[in-house]
C-alpha cells in the first residue's frame, strides 16, 4: 500500500473565522504595520489578540 499523499495534518488547526469591519485610517495603519514587519493581516490580528490576553 502506498503512503498517503497530500497536506499533513496541522498541530493546531485554524477552524474558526471572524469578520471585522474597520475604517480606512485603521486599514492603512494595519497595512503599513504588516509591510514593515513582513506579516499578514491575520497574523497582525492574532498578535494583537495575544497582547490583549496578556500571553505575549
């Protein structure tokens, strides 16, 4: 029997999502931050949540 092919299972799968609405000024600031730190918008939100939770 051949080994299974495809993407391996994630250790911590991301199975929840959220929609966020924010203004143009916040959007530009977020894009600038992401570009400066070379991260995605989602990663920036995750880091922000970690800061709020005091786990960072």
